[in-house]
C-alpha cells in the first residue's frame, strides 16, 4: 500500500489530540493567574507603602525642622534682646546703677551667679571698674531666661573689647585655684564665638565644639553690641548643650531603626552621639544627596545603599534637619507578605510537579511510538554526515517526519554538488594565493633592502622598512645617491589597500625615481610626478608623499610635503616635528604647484620619515598610537643605529596594539648624520 494512500495524520494533530485528554492545562493556567495576582499585589503594596513612607518622612522632617527652628529661634531672640539691653546701658549709663561684679568663687559652685574674668593680666579692674559694674545690671535679664531654659543653657556671658568678661553660670567651682579674691584670666579675643559675632555684625550660631568643662558637644549663640556712637564694644553669648537641644527637638528614638541629626554649615552631624561625625564620612550617603543637604534642600530620597534620607532646612540658621531610616525597615511588612506569597508559590509548584509526573507516565508510551521514525531518521543523517552522500533516508510515515526525510535526501544531493563546486573554488583560491605571494615578494624586492645602503659613505646611516597590512601594500620608500654629495629620500602612502594600491605604488615609485635621477629639484619632481599620475587615474587613487634631497657636505635639506605626516627631527638634543604647510596629494589634481622648504641638518641630527600607519596604529579599544606616543617612543633612541631605531619604534607600536589586527601599512625610514 502506498504511503500517500494512508490517511495522513500530522504530528501537530497527534500532539493536540493527546493534550486535549490532559486536564493539566486548566490547572496550570489557574496556578499562573494566582501567582501573578499575588506578585502584583506584592508589587502594588510595596509601591503604596513606599509612597506613604516618603510622604510621612517628608512631613516628619519638616515638622522636626520647624520645631528645631522654633527652639533655636528662641535662643536667637533672647541673645538679641541681651544685645539690645547692653546697648541701652552704653547709650544711657546714667539711668543704671552700678552693681559690683566679683571674681569667681569656688563656694558658689552649682549656683547661678554673676562673675568677672579678665582677658590677661594687663587688664586691671580699676581701669574698667565703672563699665564692669554697669554691666552688672544684666543679671536681672539673665535670671528670667535661665529660669525658663535652665535645662538647655550652660552659660551666658559678655565679652568686651576692653578686656573683661561678665558671665552668668553655675561653674564657679571648675577653677579649683579660685578663692573669690584673686582674678581669673581667659583670653577670649580669638575665640570662634567672639570673632564670628564681631565679623558678622549680627546674632548668629557657632559651629559645634566641645565644652571646655567637659559637658559635651555644644553650640553658642552670639550677638555683638555697640555704644551710642555705633562703635563695637563686645559680644554677648549664650551656650547651649547639644544633647539638650537634640532631646528637645531632634530625638527620634521612638522610630525603630531611625537616626536623626542636624547638619551645620560645614557638614558636621549635630547630635549627642553621632553615628558619623560629618556627612562627608557617611558611606550610605550619595554625593548628589549630600550636596542638596548642604544647599538647604527639602526632600526625601533613597540612596544607592538602600537608606532613606529625609531632610529639611532651618530658617533661623543655615542648618539642615535630617532623618535616615533603612529601606528594609520600611519594607518589613512587604517582606512578611512576600514570605506568605513564596509559600503559596511553592505549594503551587509542588502541585504542578505532581501533575506533571502523572502526565509524564502517560505520555511516555506515546512518545516511544512517536519517536521511532525520528530515531531511524537520525541514524540515516549520521551516516550521511560522515560523507556517505549516496545514503538515502527512509520515510516511515506520511507526516512531517516523512517530509523531513525527503528534505534530507534532497540536501544530500545538494551537498554532493556543493562539495564538487567548493573543490574547484578552493583550487582557484590557492592559485590566487600563490600569485599574491609572488606579488608580495616582487613588491618587497622593489624596495631597498641592503644595509648599509651605501657602504662607501660613512658620514650617514640610512635604513627603511615597510610592513604591509595585507599581502601587498600601498606604502613606498626609496633612497638614491644622486651623486657623491646629494642623497634623495622619499616615503609615500597610496590611498586604499591591496593589489590596486600596490600597483599604483609601483607607478608612483617608478616616476619619483625617474625624475630624481634627472637632478630636478624636489618641487619639480613632485610637479611632474603629480601630472603623470593624474593622467588616466579613473580609480581616483592618490599618494601622500614626502621627498627630500640632502646635500651631504653642508647638511642642507630641501624637501616637499604632499599631504604626508610631519617627519620627526632630532636636533640639539630634542625631538620635534618638521612642521610645514603641506601641499595637496599627488594624483589628486593636475597642474598643481608644490612648495619647497629648506632646513639645515647638523652632524648627530636624526630624521624619521614615516606613514600614517605608525600614528594611526589602533589597539583593541580603538585608541590611536598618536603623535604623543610616537614622540615618547623616539626618546631613548638617540644612540641607536638606523635599523635599531626602526626596530625599537616598531616594538613600541606592537606593545601598544597588542593582539589587535593591523589595519594599515607601516613604513619607516631613518636617516642619521654621523658625528
């Protein structure tokens, strides 16, 4: 019975028929929908929680900033009132009674009292007695403030330009040598709070510093005061303990995992026990967020270390309030939800695996029936793949497997024809390769190879080398001894690569050599060569070229440059480029003039002429060798021979390029006038 007469059943039909009997499709779909829904709920919950957290943190930071602002504003107001009161004393001294201010007495330790201190022993009580006793009136305005803010203020004091201080504090017993009779001295003129208020001319806060009485970190609110003529007379200052200010305004110990602090103008983190002393030391803080904090920013941002920072500026100072909280703390509810979802997903996965195991047992017997013809086809294909193209695949079924067997047989026939064609093409390619090898040798033989080039002339050393990027190249170099006193050297680079460039190179070299022998000047050589190259140049090829003629007896070098890289000259102990305005390339446009230049070479001078394959050598990162690396490579070659110089430069190029492919011909010609 012919296969075509059988009722055709495709593999797709067989698979669909089997799948329809299996109910796992609905179970899998239900499971996937459930998992997707749970993951979506988890994602939306995370987004909603993060948005809510950001809003709360923003509102919280602004509220704390306002609270700190309010507290600091009270100190600013009080200190400003002190300054105004003292100004009134200096303006209307007759309206105030003198009140004696005594030196500190250790017996008053722990009691708020008014006491005096001098800046140095040069300052005498008798000289400032009246001014000092008039300032004794400040006690009546200091007391109410201390009564109101006793838990936050460490000390209030006045420092004058006349060299004495009036302080109101309970620290009399801190100076053990004090007996209430002898004077106490403290040079305050260079103190930060004094200098700050004096220069600012207004009420302001100092940066954070350590209290000299070991109370801890503190800040001072200082304000200048003036006399009736608006002349600066001194500073009134109030010290505030950071821990007290922090507990009253900044403390966030009730928020788990959170930490808050104030930031002063220098980036110091202000808190009793800072996690970091400065925001510049905070490794969890990104530079962009730090800059916003230090420029009075107001935002909530997540750093690259998964920490939320909420920060708001204080209006009374240039400080900033900041609270930070790890993202994992914020996302703990989401993490708990994720754990439940993972458990549900694992349960669904276990259920699906169980169903798959049952279905696999049922499908296994069907698979055996289905794969028998496929196994036979594989066997046939393996025999064909080993080179037996006479073998034909057997078709067992009138379905896709049968179609595949027919395709394999057709492919076998095609392979036989392809191999025959490939054999012929390979033979032709080998013939072309052999001819290219001959062309490479011919081209190499056309370039000067003998060293030393002119054994009878010991006054100079000359060597050239050309490494093509392909089998044949478009670079050229040549040198001719026109007579006993004149040496011609030339280096050129044909546009393009391969055989066309090599042929054009041969023509250009022949023309340059022919015109040089005629004892023409460099410019005349280029003019004639250019005109002849332009004739019939339908391919549009051209040559960049540098040619020079050296008068050996005088060192005079006359040269022309047709769009070629500048040579490197060693003269007077240094390497420089011989830079001139280059002419247009050879073969580009007929009838062009070429400008001739002259320099004088001295004994010991060295001239390197090269093609752009040197400076445009490219490494694996597509970086060029360039002029700077060329100059660096030439340093250290001052004592080398011409071949050694070219070899050293090529070694530097190879080290830079590494394993990258050479894309352009590399040609170098080194001339040395011996000493």
